[in-house]
């Protein structure tokens, strides 16, 4: 029964995108919050007891809060930049919790950190060549993307060194999250906003968060095997 939250999340996200495209920002932020609440509830219903699952759950909760904040900037445009930066900080805290959850499973942490730094530098050089943003946003962007890239390096590394359905699904969710963030940055700070890229960004984001929530279900199954 808990898996009904997956299509419900997708439906709410779709209606949110429609309302946002019509510039109906108040109902849009409510719908986005409800869509995000679906992956939070799914995570709580799926999660086994343990420090790893607790950290992932906290990351999901912070993701839900950040989702609301990012769209509140459209409801309160005069404080839009501040709200956006706070939302990014909350997302960053969520990624740190995801990283804290899977880091104990890592066998080659230093290697992943080195790879993460190199990939972040290359990725940010490419992104900065395609966007125009204030210095504060660029600094936040480097720190934020660096955290997401490192999360992906550790998650994908864990998938190969400790293959399981949990590590595989979590890594897939983290990768979709990263791609979603890249699309968001290019669409928000690029030359022209495109609704198609916004749809892609949101679709990938919710797919990623749902996979991370579902990874907790697979973790629970593994514990009982």
C-alpha cells in the first residue's frame, strides 16, 4: 500500500509544474510540498532501524523543506535571492546527511574525495562557461555541487565494492539528483529559461528522491534475508 505514494508523488509533481508554468505560485508551492512529502513518508514507511537509515530519512526531510523554500522565492520575490540561498543550504545539509549515511560503507574514501574534487572542478568550469551568476551564487554553487559530486563518487564506489540492491538503487538516485541539479543551474542562470528543462529538472529530481527512499526498503529486505 505504501508504494501508492510513488504515483501520487508523480501526479502532484506534474500538477505543480502546470500551476508554476501558469505563474500560480501559491498553489504551486503547496503542491510541491505535498509531492515532496510523499517521498518523505515513503522513506519512513520503508526504513529499517539503524543509523544509516536515520541519516537518510533526515536527508529526505531536509530535501522536502528545501523544495518548499526554493519555490517560496517566487511567492516572495523581494526576498527571493535570500530564500533561494537558504534553500540551497538546506539541500546541502541533506546531502551531507546522505554522505554521512553511506560513508561508513566506503572502502576507498580518500580516492573518492580526490576524484570528487577533480570532477567538481571540471564540472564547474563547464557550468560557469554557460551561466551568468553573482559571486555569492557561484561560491554556493561550487560548495553545493562539490558535495553532490562527492556523494555520487562514494555512492557509485560503494555500488562496486559492496554490490547490493540498496547500494545500486541509492547510487542511481544520487546520480539523478546530480543531473537534476545541473539542469536546474543551467536553466536558472543560463541565457534563457526553458519550461522543457524545468520539467526535466523536476522529473529527474523526484525520480532521484523516490529511488533514495526506495533504497531504504531494499535495505530492510536485505537485513531480513
